[in-house]
């Protein structure tokens, strides 16, 4: 009985299994890298969107503070007549100068 072909066949099977296993391991490593890259990209996009929302909120906050300052001036008498107020803060009748008398 010639055992050399059996050894060659076993060796060949073994190498195929090892090579296949390595291919699977390489594919899994690549998939892991791609998954990590995708997670990083998604995080970067979320951060960009968050910063954009933050900028908008800050702009609204600045506008609210400006209105609050104008209201405080009116309350404390600095701007005590409607003619001193900027027109955008006046009612339509006050803008035209036709105020209702009570």
C-alpha cells in the first residue's frame, strides 16, 4: 500500500482548510474595519448636525436677549414713548401714529 498519496491528500486538505480559514479571518477583519469606519463617519455626521443646531439655537438666544433688553428698557422708562421704539416692535396702529385713546 502506497501511503504517500494519502499523506499528500491529507496535506492538501489541511492546506485548503487553513487557506479557507485565513480567507474567512481576513474577510472578518476587513468587515470589522469597515464597520468601525462607518461608525466613525456616522458619528462625524451627527456631530456636524449637532453643531448646526447649536449655531441656530445660539442665534435665537441672541435675538431673545435683544428683545429682552428692549423690553427692560421700556419697562424702566428709557424708551417711554412709542415713537422711540423701533417700528418692528410696534403694533400696526402705533406704526402709523394712530393710537387708540382709552
